């Protein structure tokens, strides 16, 4: 009777080994578990996707902080690898012995959910970049108007004092100018015969009115000389205040960047003012969060197979040997 040839297990390729490593699986044990190979490839792919998402999210986050592409790439890869390490640790902790207890699983899901929510924010900002940039312009204008209002309120009392002095002195000059004009008109009327006396020429009344006119004109000139330095001082005070406000505005505008916080505030404003956008925003956050917790969910929902049984057996065997070592 002829014997059937032994079943040989084909060697795993490099991609499969890499995916198994991402899934925190032991490649040597998986060699003996043909039915579980594809399942752990799927888990590895899900971890790979979350790694890429995390790297992309961190890259965009740091691009809002610095313009150095090398720094952005280095930090994005580092923090993306950190997220990968956390995912592999969570998956590895759920492999192996015994039944899965509720509290450890709930904690790992909560941790994965928190990471997913954080990673989703930069991705959402990148997807809504055009709308956010438009809103940033409006937000900056609104903040600038508010800042100007605060400056105006801060300088209101001093500005009112300066402007009040200028208006008071301007009224005094206008009144004195009007008085000089009235005296001059009366004097001219007395000299051309249209005045009260009806005489043409320099009568005694005309001379008196001329004296009043010249005296008022001299008083006007004296008042102008006295008020001129005061007016200039007040005007310089107003000009200095305006210049200081301009400097403060420029310094304040320099703080209004397009950074991560500003974009987050703009996105919040958009979602508050546009309900359809708010619904899509929540949906995108949910999808990205699900992508982040997908490896853990895959491991959690996947029924225990031959690989897990071998892991349990190895753990029990190693524990037995450890306890019975002389």
C-alpha cells in the first residue's frame, strides 16, 4: 500500500512575515497554523493602515507648527511608530492564555478610542482645509475688531480728554473770529454810510468801532498764539496714541497664525454655524476612529483558532517547567 506524501507547509514570504510582525504574532507558531495565517495577515493590514493614518495625522499636525520638512517628517515617523508600538502592545496583550476579562479589554478599547479621536482631528482639518482657511480670514478680522474695541475702551477716557480740549479751544477761536468779523463789518458800515449814523467817512463813531475791531483782532491773535502750542500738544498726543495702537495691532496680528489651535477653532465655528458640515464632521471622526481601533476590534472579535490554542499550550508548558525546575 502506497503512503501519501507528507503535507509540506510553504515558506512564508517577506510581506506575510512583516504583516504577522505588525499583528504581534509569532511567525514560528503560524507556520504550523495554516488556517490562521490569513486572519493574522488581515490584522497586520489593519495595523499597517492605522500606522499610515497616524503618521499622516502627526505629519500634518507638525506642519502647522514648523515649516522644516525634515523636522516634520522625522517627528511624524517617530510618533507614528509610537502609535504602532501601542497598537501592537494592545494586540499582543490580548493574545494567548485564558478568556478575555472585561476590564482589561474595556481599558484597551478606551485607550484605542482616545488615540483614534486625537488622530482624527488633524485628518479632519486636512480634509476641510479650504473651508477652514476661508473661516480663518473671518476669524482674524473678528478678533482684530474685538481687539480694536478693547484698545478703544482702554484709551477712551484719555482720548476724550484730548479731543474735548481741542473742541473747546476750537469753539473759543471760532467765537473770537466771529466777534472780530462782526466788529469789522460794523466799522465798514460806519465808513460807507450804511451804519447807524449814516455818515460817510471817519466819523467819531467809526473811529470807536475801528478801535473795537482792532482790539478784537489783537485779542484773536493773542488767543491763537496762546492756544497754538496747547493744540499741537493735544494733536501730538492723539497721533502718539494712534501710533501706539497701530504697533499693538501689528503685534497682535503676528499672534494670529494659521496653527493647529486656530484651525481647530475655525473648524468649531464652521460646525456650529453649518449643521450639514457638523454631521459630516462627526461621521468622518467616527470613521477615522474606527480605523484606529480596527486592529483591536479584529483581534477581539476573531474567534480563537489553532494559533491561540498553541499559544495557550506553550504558556502552560513554560509555566509548568518554571514551577518544576529543581
